């Protein structure tokens, strides 16, 4: 760490504290050369996850695309932003726990659908209809019947 005042590279840590709900550490430092005190914030960098698309192409995981799909699935349902945030956090935790930097888009869709199924059946069916590309009413009925048997 370089001192912001004199650019000297040696400092000592005076104090350390957890910050942001324990997800980062705030350190108070003092330059060994000029004595200037400054603070740093250390965070764990999230794992980069890449999505392998159906056509074999590879792209960065775009959390906003997932969130947009969930928001569309929840349209006109009584769902609060905080609930969607919690849903996104559970999905992100599942992705990080996979221990891989790549995931097939089909596997990603299944993870989202499993969380939506636990969350709200209507949102689940809406998302499934787009994700699985339902072409007729029979596919909707089949999916709803499967949900109904799981619910019992």
C-alpha cells in the first residue's frame, strides 16, 4: 500500500474493523516514512462467472438480465423489491457455491426456476413459459399439473 501523501510503500496497520456486515475490512494505516494516517477498505472480490449459451458462445453473467426476467415474471403480483433482492441473493449464493467459473445457460435457468418455484407459483409458470419456450396451452397445463402434484 502506498502512502497517499508521500508515496512511500511501507506502512503499519493501526486498527482493523469489520465493515459492510462483515463482508469487508476497514483498516487504519500509518505511513512509516511521514507518519500520515489513512484508511483502506478490503473486500472479497466476487468470482467471475461466465454463461455458456446454447449456441456455445460465452458471455459474462449479467445479473441484471436475471433480475429483469424475474421482475417480468412477477408483473402485477404483490412482490416487494426486497423480496426480489433476497431471491437474487439466493441465486447468487447458489452460483458461487457451484465452485465453477462457468455455467450452462440451461443450468442457470433451472437454478432461477427452482428459486421461483419456492417463491411464487405464478411467477414460476410465467418464467418457465418463456425459458422453456411454451408453444401451446398444453405445455402450460402440464407444468401446472406438475406443480399441483408437488404441492400436495
